[in-house]
C-alpha cells in the first residue's frame, strides 16, 4: 500500500475530544433545541464544559441525565460522566 492509500485511510479520523464535542452539540440540539457552537464545548478529564448564557445552561442542566445516557449509548465506557 502506498502513501496515498494510507492517507486516504486515515483522513477521516477525528480527535476523540472532537468526536465528543460534535456529539454533545448534536444531542443538545435534538434534546432541547439549543444550538451551541462546537467551539463552546470542551472536554476535560471526562467532563463536558459548556460556555453559554446562564439561562441556556439551566436548560442544559434539565436534560443532563438524558444527554449523558445518550452519550454512553453512543460511545460506551469512554463517554463523559458529567456536564457543567
């Protein structure tokens, strides 16, 4: 297999934290209709940190259990354990 073949094979790989951030963004939109930019979502030590207005964070807190459950279903044991 040549270099081009290897590059094609790996070009769609994402960093694990980026995968989590995109999943959180999608699920927040699905669960509570909230649009949060992926740049406002961080993953640190298994905890999702969201930068948002306090009212928006309250909405997110109301669906936190559902969000974490869905993330665990999608990602297994590597899913985040908390959202702040």
